[in-house]
C-alpha cells in the first residue's frame, strides 16, 4: 500500500526550498586540508554554489597548518570536486575563483592577525557583511582556536557585520570539559553566534519527525504511555572507525553517537508540542526531555546498558579487521563500538515506557530508524480462531538509508478461513521521486549563513545530555566495574544478549 499525495503538492522551486537572498559573507574554514573539509564541507559548498544557493558574493578562505600556495589549494579542490558527478567545468572554475588559502600556525597568534588584515582588505571590495568561522578541526584545538580567533581582530565587532562560529561535536569529553570549553567560547562569542552542529538534525528525515508529529492529529492522541509499549531508536552502521582511531579511542560509541545524535532523536520523538515553530521554543522543549531522563542506576548498570566491540568478520562480502586490529587502536582496547541502552523519561506522557537506544559500527548494514511499538489490543474477540496473540501496530520512521515512514497493521488474509496477515502502509521519499534536496551539510551551512539556530544544540542541552551520560561513562571507564564488553563478529547485527555473552 502506498500513501497517495494530494494534488496540492508545492511545486519544486517554491518557497519550501529557500527563503530570501543570503548575506554576502566570508566562510573561513579552519582545518581546510582535513577530512571533514574535503569530504563534507567543500563538496557541500560546491553543490550549493552549483544550485545557486550560496550568496551572490562570497569568499571561502581555507586555513590550515600545511604550507600550500593558493594555486596548489585550488588544484586540490579541483581534483576533489572534479571526481565523479561533481564535475561541471565552468561552474567549478568560477567557484574556485572565490576560494583562497591561508597558512595559519596555532602557536603563532600573528598568523591569525595576518589573516585578519587580508580579510579587512578583501571584504569591503566584495561588499561582504558576515564572517562564518567553521572549526573543521580536531576537538583538542577548539579552545585554542577560539582564543586565537577571538583575541585577534578577526572577531572585531563592526556595525552591520555579523560573526558566527561553527563547532562540530564532540562538545567536550564529559560534563566538566563541556562547561570548560563553553566558558572559553563564551569569552569571545555570544550564544547566538555559536552554532554547535549535529548533522543528524539537518537530515530531511529527522526534520520530518517534527512535521509528522505536529501536523497530523492522528498520532498525537496515541503518542504516550497508554498506547505505546516501547520505542526503539537505532543507528546501525556497516562502516568501521576508518582512520579515526586517535579520536575514537577516546570517544567510543557513547560519546560519538549517544551524547549527540541519539539524544536528539530521542528528544524529537519524546518532546511535547512546542507552542510555535521558533528556535527558542523548539530547543526548550527538547531540553525538557533531557531534564526528565531518569539516571541509570549505576549499581545495576548491566541491566540498562549492553556494550560491545567489533571483532574481525565480513562486511559486504569482504573481510574486515576487528576494532583492535584497526591501525592506531590499542590491541587491548576496551572501547565500546556498540551500545544498547534502556532509558526512561520521568514525566506524565512517558512514565514506564522504555526507550531502547542502540548504535554500533561494523554491523550488517547501515540502518538508522525509529520504531514506535504500540500496545497489543486489550482483548481479542478472535481468540478462539486466532489464538491470544495478535501482533501490535508498529510505526517505523526510517532515517537513512531508507527515507520512509511505514505503519504495520493486521488484515484478514483472503480465503475461506479467518487468518491474519500483517501489512504495511508506506510513505517513501524516493518512491515519491523526492530524494532530499539538500544533504545534511548543505542544510547546516545554509542555516549558519542565515543565522538560524533551530537545528543546532543549545549549550543547556549539551550540558543536560552530558549530565546524564557522564556518570555512566565514569562507571564503565572505571577498571573495577564489572561492566561486560562483548566482542561481536563484524557484519552481524551485533552482540546477542544474554545467551552468548563473552564478557571481556
Ligand atoms: C558522526 C560520527 O557524527 O556520525 C561517526 O562521528 C558516524 O562515527 C556518523 O559514522 C554517522 O552519521 P550518518 O549521517 O552516516 O548516520
């Protein structure tokens, strides 16, 4: 069954694509030669440019420690963007003409002053009105970079010019370091100038959760402890840690996926309807969800949290190493790459409903989704013919790669006998011919340039999320904790509990 769309569909190119012209601005990427810039930011900027979605006047200034000439940096980007489908020769040439490179030395503040002088000259010529600093840097450099940018004339306030700072997660390593980092950021920037990215929030399917919940009256009356049995939020990945051992060994799955993406998905599913679609009201409803997270009893942590780490196996038909064999990983590492956590929300709506949050690397396939499992019917009039058990309804919100919403319900299977059959009613973006128009990084960049913080973390949310997770992390990282870590074979669906536990 397929959801049919009403005739009133907004045409492509209508106001649901982009509002108004964007301010002409400088986009200054610190860490321009790194992975994030090459894999995500530069391709996203080029795609926006190709679609006419960047401001009419802009410059991109890549900054990094690597000594590179302007020409060499442009050549790198040309090679990067020329690959595959990104190659559109004319557009690429004009895009590259707006790209510059500046070498900066994080131990030499004068290199930031030199960058500032160059911008001071360049920007008025081009009529640029804003400066967006994007920290595509290792987190260990955030504080230092904020000081360098903040104490140089790069961040000098000027009438009619805006400044924005974009930071990627992780925002700190625990509650204390998150507060420390925030103190430093706030010594130079105001809260409305700080954009803490969670790229999950910019996914079309994640934004759709709010629309789905709060524009359809059908589900809201059921969205509570009376009708919902449990909720599953799953982010399964088939990839391993790649070349990120240095970061991942300090992070593990709880810092990498739970503190941010999983918490945001939880908030969107569990929050109360905001009074209006405004940044402050939406963010404050989400914060209320973090406020009511029931602390996990540390003396019974194993009842609420299962941890795993991938061992060698096969993914997509080819052999892959285990986590401990990945380059740069300690061969005796006990860092979890998989976690499944049961959480409760202590409020009226969700009392007693378990939320199962699961995420892992090197699982059988990539699959991020949220499942709302409704309760079974209270009484079955069919018990004599069908038995007691009638499957309950299930609503699945596919985030990626399946961008769909499907609802499972029971029908009579055709035939002379009364037999049940589960069927699903589906909405799929792809089948509608509407794959998301903007990828997450494109959306993030547009929002930053527009100054729209709706899809970004507020510091209070960051701290509440850390306040919930920090005691858990301290407990599992305490060598005396009997918190089991199960090794699972790469390419499977992760550890099986409790039958085959191989606690390490
Ligand atoms: C990142 C994590 O934030 O999200 C990665 O650091 C993870 O480890 C990635 O692979 C998952 O994002 P997506 O969009 O592929 O689900």
